């Protein structure tokens, strides 16, 4: 048998729990419900660990311009099934062996795939998957566009030099820049 420990629960929370158990006809005892809630909370916290404290050195995998911190998950969909890889330390691991994102994306079906288009990424603490190309585009775009003054119009583009030669507007040269006899000789 396990030893029990008392935990202070605010009275309104305990009353709400008791009313819920009564309203739903749940036969579970309040201490069992509290233990189940704590267990669920622990599972959630382990699945989505909080980001590291600011200023601490961060480990992770550098994928070209995209940094994947430790705990990042990559997902590849192939024929309705999903495969997952995870960043552990400074390596990307798939089925216990280190791979690159390209190797992970191309390990299914024998074809060649663009890893940026095929892989989805979920950083630690996030709940949604994001396409790798979209995440890279977020980093590449400037955070805030430069503001134009309301008084000054944007600078005009210089006029285009179309480089017309004399005789361009003659009837025999309207369709083409040069006549065939000019080119042939």
C-alpha cells in the first residue's frame, strides 16, 4: 500500500469537484479524482516541456537556417501513416540512429523528397505542427515592415530603357525587332 500525503486544495475547487462528481454520477472518490488529475497534468507536462530559462545555453540541431532545440519533434507523413524523429541533445534521431532531415524525409518509399516541403515541426512547448518551409519563411521575413512616411511618396522607379533603334516603327518591323534578312547576313 502507498503512503498518502495531504495537499491543501482551495475550498471552492474542492466543492466544484464534489459537485461535478455528484452531477455526473461518478462513483470515484475525491482523492482518486485528484490523483487522476495530477497524473494527467504530469503526462501533459512531460509531453510539452516548458521552454528553457532565458540565458541558459541551449542544445539542439542546426538545420541550415533553422535551429531545432532539444526536444523538437519532426513528423513525416507517408501513405496515411506518420513517422517521427526527435532532436535529442545535438542530434536528430530516428529509430535510435542519427539522421539528417533529408535522410529522414527520404527514408520512406524510395523516392526523393524535399525535406522542407514534406516535414512538419513541433518545437518544445508547442501544441501544433508547422510545415518546415513555413517555419523557415517566418524566420526569413522581416519582423516588421519599414514604415513609409505619409507625406513622402515612395521613390518612383526609373523609366525603362527599351533601346529602340532607328526604323523600329516602320511597318515591316512592327512584329519583330529585326527582319530575317538582317539576321541572316
